């Protein structure tokens, strides 16, 4: 083989431009797979003087995964392969971890002053070991002291940790008028406030692991009761209506102190959210969990291959798929079919926004390790009035609406596995598609002499479970979900590609563990 001079780099650049302009292959069947030659061999074809070798190189690189093309480029340029990252050394300690155990007591007002003294009425205070034991025993023995929350939190050194202890409080926000069958009907509009406690803390462990510094806060949000009301004009109609105008109170206990392992801190100054005659007393115990010895993981160097997936949720009018695919359409019996590049263009159009009769509901992107389980959820939360609670007082009977919530939308669970030469990806998929019938059906009844309207939601749920294999860089279409009232079908268009960050330096910025994913094992 004769290595060409200045002409070779120019010819190679022209070759790559032509290859990258070509559409990638896409299939879901094994019969369309052909073995891919080694990247070094393709690089030799690129540098060859033989026109037949150049054609072989074009054929091999057309539709090839980006990592494969990068490997060929590396061989053409004569660059050495990047060495794999070393495995974790035996005996290397993992980062220190801090365990926080909190007990939040509701006590009679004045208890903190009685037990801790006048100077420790507000804020956080370090307790001596004997004092902490006596305080716990005293609180456990007091009949009017009750533990209302006991959260625990495990946080690595320097990482922000959060525990949310919240409950939704619904209230009547407004009233609007809707026209149904020519009749004006008043409809209540509800909103939700989150009430409760939020513990946020970031521990910092000293270099000698003798001291732990905690920085954070315990924040309490409470709605004043009873919720006041006010008169407002009815939206879209005549007259006025009585709605609720909640007042939200917030109190905060700042945490900023340095302690030793096993120390207990008392936090005071938080009012009880609903009982004015009570207060909250917080005991927070801090433990240092030693870093465990980490053994070498033989698969650590293999965790460099990632799968990038693009998922489009499509709503397609009847007949469009038959026209575009010209053959079998995914259904409940066979919910999967592979698409060629021309079929994808025919379905999405040149701008990837969908042709006439195809609506793109969502478009999500997900990057995961080889063999890592992940999921994408695209959900809407809908509130509805499911009941009314009867409350009697000196003014008579009041009916408080009980608001329920449900979610509809898409949940896509996936586990991809890449084959050895990175040309194909095996998928385990579980897809759930839930549709809420709108408008929500309701009925009117009478409670304690008052006429009320209660809603009865109807949720249609379709589940498709499919394991399949596809070519890297290809497209598949998942179907089999129930059609909507207009006869339109719902489908998931999946595109997947493989990247090895050892071969592709441009992949260094890939977020390998996005939020919501389970780290690889």
C-alpha cells in the first residue's frame, strides 16, 4: 500500500462530508444486519490508491454509529487509542457520609423554656451527651409531647440533602361559568397549597474526620385556620360567589454549627402549624458513617458506552401511517415495526415537526449507560372534586370540598444493552399511556340540604411491553395503544445511537447519569 501525500487528507475530508450527508440505516430485524469491518481496515481503504477500496470505505461508513466513524478517523490520523480509565484502587475509601436523624415533637408552649432554659428559646443549640439523653427521656414521658415527624437523611460530604414532609391543602380559588348544552353552569375552581416541613442541610466533614459542619434550615409552611372567605365576581358570568383566601405563615429554623460525631442539636422557636397553644421542639442527631473499602470493579472500564435516545410521542390520524409505511402498521398484536430513513422523513417531514395528520405531543431525549435502567415520564396532574366534608359550627353547616388528584400521560421505561461491536442495541421497554376523558363527568347531589357537584373521572390506560433489537442509529415505531375519541392512534417513535466516550472526545460533556436514572451496577 502506498500512502498518498497532500491529496490524501483532502480526499478523506471530501469522503467524510459525503458520508455524513447520507441518511443512516434503520431496521428492527436481524436479517438486515451485516458485519462491520474493523476500523483499522476501513482506514486502510481510505488511504488506499485503489478506487474499489475507496468504495468499500464509503459503504462501511454509510449509516455507521458516530463512535465507529470516530475510531476510523483516529486510525487515519494515526492517533493512538485513548487508554481506559483505571479501576478504583483496592483500599481507597469512599467519600464520608453523614446520617442525620431528626425527631420533631409537638409540645405545650413553654416546654422548650422549661427544659432548655431562657437563653435557648430560639435557634439551634448543641447539647451535651448526658443532657441529650435526659431530654429525650423527659419528652417521651410527657403526656402532652408527641412525635409528629421523624425523618432521617443520609448525605455525602459536601452534598445538599433535602427531606420534604408536605401535605396538600385544597381551597376554593374562584368560580367560573361554563355553558353546557346551552345552559350556563357555575363551576368551582380549586387550587392546592403545600403545607408542612422541609429540612435542607449540607454537611462538610473536616479532613481528619473529627468534626462535621452542618449548614441548612428547617422551614415550616402552615395555612391559617379557619381559611377566611371573600366575595368575588363569577368569571364569565353574572353575580358574585364566596371563595377562600388562605393566609400562609412561614417560620424558619436556621442550622449552622460544627459538632463531633454522635452529637445532638436541639432546635427551638418553631410554632405549631395549627395549634396556637403548642410549639415544636426538634432534636437532630448527627452520625458520621465511615467510608467503606471499595474493591476493584472489573466492569468499571466498560461503563464508557452510552445510548442516546430520542422519543417522540405522536398522535396520528387514521390512514396516515398506511400511506407513509405502505405496509404493516403497529397494533396490539404486533406493536413494533422498524422504519427506514425515508419513512421517518415521510412521517415527520423535513423539519421534523410532523406532516399533515401527524401531531408531535412530546419530544424527549435521554442518555443512559449500557445496561442501565431509565424512564421518562411526561405527565399532567389534574385536580377534581371527589367529595365534600361536612363541618358544623355555630353558624350552621359548612361543606369543604375534598380534592383528589390523578395523572395522565406517558411513562416510558427502558433498559438498553449494546452488542460487542456496537452495531445493534437490544431494548427492554415498558410503555404506559393513560388518557383522562375530558371534560370530567360530574353529577349533582344534596348533602345536608346543600346542592353540590361531584366529579367522576374516567381514565383509560394502555400498557405495551416489548423487547426487541434494533440497529444503532435506526428508528422503530411502537404502537398498540387505544385510539382517542376521534379515531387517532398514539405511537412512540424511538431513535437510538451508541457513543463510546473513549473513542469520541466530543462526548465528554454527555450527562451520564441524568436526574431520575438509576446508577449502573
